[in-house]
C-alpha cells in the first residue's frame, strides 16, 4: 500500500491554525485564507487535503462552514472533513457539498450506529477518527476522555463499512515530538482497515519511519501533516519524494 500524505487545514474562527495537544488557547495562526492554503497544498503536489473544523468539534455542529466551502471551491483534489459532524444529515450535507470523505470522531465513540448507517448509505466515504490520550478514546474536541480503549473502538467498527481509521495521539499533536508508531502500529495490527497516523510529525525521519513500518504492517496507509509543514521543518517536495 502506498503511503498517502494529508496536509492539514485546521479551522478556528475562519483562520488556518495549528493547536498544541488540541488546546484551543494554544493556537498558532498560520493564515487568514484557508482556501489559498488549500490551493498551495494542491500546487505542491499533495493528492488530498485534510480539513478539521475545530470550533465545530467543540460545539458539536459545523462552525466554519463558509471556510470549508471556500476550500472546496478552490481545489479539485479530494477533501476529507471532520469536526462537529454528529448526525446523518450533516454527513449527507457535506458529501453533497463536495467533500469526498467525512470523518466521524466523537460520533463514532458515542453513536456507533451512526457510523454503520452512514457507511452503508455512503460506501467508501466515511472515515472514523480515533483520538486517544494514553490509548483511551477522547471525544468532544478532545475535552473528554472515555474509558474505551482505542483498539477496542477500532475493532467494534472494523466491519461497519468505513474506508479508514485516522489514529491521533493527542499528547503529540502539534508538538513535533514524532509519531507514536508503537500505538499506531498496535492499532493497525488489531484491524484489517487502512490506518492513517496523526499527531507529532516533526520531519522527514517520521515519514521514513512510517514507511519502514508499513513494509511489514501493510495497512498503515499514510499520515496527517501539520505544524512541521507550516513552520518549514518539512518541505512538501521532501515529504512527497520520501513516499
């Protein structure tokens, strides 16, 4: 399986930001024009854009709709969207608006029936985001930590018809401390679904390490790229060449 790199556009109050460990008061603003940023990632050669409505994740409903729609209008590569998508109506609305895949996070942990229903109605277009603190699932914009293990949630949803799992180590997200390959690989071993690593990419070494791990763990499918791209620690050309 070829690794796919997903440059992230995290939206807070209409701006393109990066958080540290999901804390809204630790946001670095990287641009006021998310659509222009999406166009830049497309021009750099990326084949996907990963968009998260941060305000929506906390509010439980879409909060940065205009910015998301501007991104969809700006690029012709596929966009996957998460944050605040908690019911079938929201799933359908965003897919009809042009989003290629929706990401269900809190909804997957709290309402697995929604995941099954959405995946059945929209095959290949539903991804589950499993965000974890010390291996335990976190929800509501990472503000709440459950007693459910990430691997357990992944196994519960393995046969739901979803297209992939995005596994985020919250403690590393936005910190550039390296991917948590041990936990990510453990989760990938627990299921047969494609698993996308997220949280902590610091530079090219992380991509090469993931690529090496994917030689034996074939369902490691790619990674989300955030702060390292924005601050120049990792260049798009370098990252794409490594894959």
